[in-house]
């Protein structure tokens, strides 16, 4: 399903320039006709185009093809210095490609299209999309950091992430992704690789890295294994200085080289070098691997048999510039065996010095031709000689698809790893309504860190209180934090240590470490979540409950909140070890917390009630019926009796049989719609009816506030009740912009998987016992079902009291001994009834097709209720 048709063999940019067709027409034409071909590698032999293009280039133009320069994915004024500088490098120095950095989707695509049209030879566009496009570009699929994939351990996830990354890249106009990172992060103090790595285990890194490569290649982008010969066993950030790897060749072959070997076998297109010194290979502690013939040619080319593109890491990084000026670094990298010079500090200087080296005989022109030929072959395979721009109309059809976002969330969900839970605090049941204080501490100066986590936590725990702290916490904030901790049953403290150049790998401010230590030493139940760096546990090892996410992306924050609430099972495995605290493969397995309504009926426990039901059917009070009772989170009684229909069409009642809810229908539908609308903020209970329905200004009801209309509903006669229900439904429809039926379907019935029907000739709902039981249990759960929050607890409490649409036990004197004061319900005159007692976690449902007069039905309802509740009490 991922294959695309082959590209057509003609050069669009030149054709359109000759025909003087506008850029808008170019984009329109491409959008209509060419998008289906954008993602194909060319099938034809590359030789003719490559050799023809190579011969057409001067020496300086060929050297330019080896250089990749930086471009931002943001708006650039076309008269501004930055845009003009980029254009100068393309038109005068004929650079072979650009590297896209931070920005937005459309700004990036538009800019890249313009740059492609400006270039004599198609540009090879690259980007550091290590965790998908979201690593650089806003509003794209928000994959978690790479180590989260390691914790999930799924090759399928890695393959699909690679494919989606490739597909979105091509839609944006990016052809070459600098991913995956296959460094083995076996140094806990590594400040630059850390969560960018899959794992500490070379085999796991190789397995997931090659799966990512296969997926990305299927989407037809160039892939990159980085950073050779391995950057995982260092404690220096090569952005700032030269890192040193002390390993010898034997150690490198048994650990660091394993993922690179597997990547080569998987057909990786390029390998990026590392600015690390490997003295046991080079005999020098000061020569970076990027500039070493021994590393790039003798080891990578000759020993590992890699014949693809070798690309340097950014030559502007401190690991190079602290010892080598830009021109010399460019020459040395090519002499060492690199094909592509990535981000030299000054592209013109780099090209100048390489040209001089060739002219004086230090570098043979044949060596330049060899690398240019590889680059041109890559461009041909990508189809850039045919189509080099992308249709903007199609960008939104490919990038950030809902199913892609679902995959990102799945990966994050599966990555959550519980390292320890000494007090068995997990999961925390939302139904127990704990008083939670959630504190997020960030190592930088973000004003509201972890906002996605806090928002998701509030969705599960309605009473949670939240607070934030960053690298500078003033005294008044600390005082507020201490007050919040003191007033809680449970403290959740999340640390968010962003990975950034120049930052200590265990960078948590002293004041934050102090807060964590106080929490760990206190008797207060305490959960620590590490967003990102898993090694911070070493700062406060006495912590009793510790959760790793290996990422701080929004999907990882959401996954952590879901794991705490038991909305997902926790099954992640540690992809790295934390010395002295956890080993690779550790991770507690915590099942999902059930929040469904299980069926465990036992007719043996309800003999009197079943006998009473049978007698009511025999005596003709009811023609057909289903009675259910739920208690403490499960259905304990479910009994069907009688027949539906007549004659040859008569069928025995079953749990799938639906019944007309009669007047119960109006109470359920109208109250549910009103409460959902109030919670969403579209219905304001203190607003006058006439503000929603001005056409009723002459009616006395228009002067009522909506909440007064709700209060009077349950005391009204049938005619008034029907009228009030109709008015409330009109208000909800007016406020939501859709019919009440559709509003309820979208916000309640469909999420609860309740299939609603109506009785022919009537607006009454038809439901079966299961559907009504699910609704009842959601209300008992204070508005939650299957970890989805439908209603706020306060809203339920308010509008199921005397202020709401429902009847109360006090309305029927015989019911007062049977229920608590929180109970509410409705008796329909035609038979159906529903009563819910949240305090006792109890509900009773009667669905029926009546045969008898009202008096006998009312008596039957009373007798059934008393019998069922008595037998529940007897069987506690």
C-alpha cells in the first residue's frame, strides 16, 4: 500500500522557465498531476543523467555539490540578508544541498520550493528528523524521543515511525533524513546522545535501527546511521568540544560497530561521522574521527564495506572548530573519506580551500568526482532530475494524519516504564477521588512546563491541584508548593530535563533536588516521573516510586498521566541501566485498571426476585421484561422474561432486546444533554431562558434561569414536563449548533458505545439493559467510564439532587428506607424505571413492555424494587 508510480522523465523547472509560466501555475499543475509520483525512487539507470550532469559542472561547481548549508523553516523576507545569503550560496557557489532547521510546515515547503527553482542542479534537502519531523518542524506528528522506542522494544513501531517520517519528509520537500541515531548509549553521563539513542544494548539498537531504516526507505527517503564510530560512550558534548572514546578496535567491534554493521546490511544510504577522538584507532587524542582516514576509509570503507555516502557531522561544531579552522577542516574531511561537508562555518571558505587543494594536487579531481557522482546518483534515485518541488496543496493531506498521531501515542504508551513502586501506589484509581498535588519541575526557564501532562491528569482526576517550577523558583512559589504538598493525599512530582548543548546530563537545580529529597524522605505517598533523562534517579535514589518516559514530548506526557490513572497497562522495559538502581530489561508490569462494567449475575442469589418476575409475566402485568441490578462496580442480577411481538413474530426476550423507555427517555436524554452542555461551557445555568430563545420573550418561562427550569422539571406534571423538556432541548440545540440528538450522539452515546434507537412514531429512546447499565455506572463513577471523563463530579452531584430533573426517594415515602439521600431515579407510568444510588454504588433497572393498568404497574415496580434490594442486602 506504500508503493507509488514511477516519475516522468522531464525537467519541470527548466520547462516552466522557458514557457514563462508563473510560480502559482507551477504549484497548481504539480498539485493536480504530479503528487502521486513524488515518493518514488527512479527505476531507470542513473548513469546517463549523472555523467551528463557531472561533465557540465566546473571544478568549483563540483566542489559546491559536496556542501550542505543551513536554512531555517521559517518565514524569510525575500529582501532580507538571511534569504539573500542562502540564494548566493545556491547561485554562486552551487551548493549541493541544504539542511532544514526549526520552523513551520508551510513556511518550510514554500521556501524549499523557491530554493529548488533557483538552483542549477536539484538540491538535496536534508533534516535532523530523529524523532520524526517534530524534532524540527511544528505541527507535525509528535513522536517521542528515540529511547522511548527502545523502552517499547517494538520493531513494528520503529518501522512504522520510519515510514511516516519518510512520507512526511517527502511531502515537505525533504529527501534525506539524518536518522536513525544508532549510537549505543552506554555512558549514563552522556550529555549529547542520552535519550536520542535507542538503548544501551547494541543488539536492541541494531534491531530497532534497521527496522526504522526499512520503513523510511519504503517511503523513499535517504536514511543515515549516526554517529560513526559511536558517540554513546562519551561524557563530552561534541557541539562544544572534542569528545574522546577510549575503546580499542576489539571493543568497538563488539559494541559500537554492531548497529552500524546491521544498518549497512539493511541498505542504509549514508553514515554520519562523529566529532570524537578515538586514540586507539588513530594514535592521536586530538584527531576527530570526522577528519581521520583511519576511521572513515580504513575502518568504515574497507573493513565494514560501506560504499554509500559518508557525511560529516556539522563542521561548525566545537568538536572541530576548537582545533581546526573551517577551510582546513573541509580539506581534511575529504582527504579522510567524507563525501558531504555538512554545515561548514563558512561555505565559501570551505569551497575555496578545497578548490585550492585540488589545484595544488593535494586532492585529486577524481576524488571530487567520486563523491559528486554518489551525490548525483542519490538525487537521480530520488527523482529530483524530474520533479524537484512539492505541491503545497497536498502537504496537509500527508503531514500529521490522525492515524500517524495515534501511532505516536501508542509508542509513548508502550514506552512507560516503572522502575520501582515500593509502596505499590500504582495505578491510582480515579474512582477513589484522591487529593492529588501534581508538581512539574523544569531545568530550564519554561513558564508552564509539562502542561500536556497536567491537562491529561486533570481529565482523569477532577480534583487534582497543579503547580510548576522552573530553574528559578522564588520563595513565594516554594511556599505555595509546600502548602499544596501538605494538603494532599498523594504527591506526583515530574522532572523535565531538556536535552540541550552545554547542559549537564543530570541538570536539575539544587532547589529542585532539595524538593525531591524532602518528598522522598517524607511519609507522604510520592510518585516521581522522569520526563526525558532516566538517569536523574541517581540524584534521589531513595525515591520509592519512579517512572521513566525517556521523552518529554506531549504524547509522552499524556502517556504518563494515563499510566498513573491505570488507563493503559504499563509494560515498558528499561533500555538502559541506571548504575546501582536498575538493569537493562527491568520494569514492573502493571495491568490496566478496569473501568468497565463486568457482568457477574447469579440467579441463585435472587430467587425471590426471579419468582416475582415470572409471576408478573404469567399474570399479564408485563408482557416482556429485563431487570438488572448493579452493585459495587458489576452487574449482579440480569434477568429476562416474556416475549416480544405476537404470533409467529414472537421472540423470547434476551439481553439484546430493546425497550421503549417512555417518559424515562426524556429524563435521561434531557438531563444528560443539559449536563454535558453545562460542563462544556456552552450552556450557562444562570442565564435566562430568553437569552437562548428570544422568541419566547412573551412566555413566563422565558424569565426563568436555565437552572430554575431544571429544578422545577421533576416536580412538574406530564404536560409541563414535556414542555420543559422541549425547551431545554431547544436551548441545547441553540447553544451547540446541532440537534440535541446529534449532540448527545457525538458527546455521549458514541463514546460510550451505546447504540441508540427511537420508537417509530415517537421520539422515545429504545435501549437494552446493557446500555442503560453502562450509563448508570458512568454516573456512579462520578462521570467516568473506561477512563473517559464525560461529566464533572460536581455537575452530577448538583443536577441529580433536588435541583435536577430526577425524582428523589423522599418523593415516595416507601423508598426512604431503601436508599441513601444521594439516590435519584424515575418511575415511568408505563413501567420502565431506573434508580441510582451513588453512595451505595447501586443501580436498579426495569425495562418492560406493559400489559396492565397503571396501578398494577406501579405496585409491580415497588414490589420488584423491595425484593431486589432485600436480596442484595442479604447477599453482601
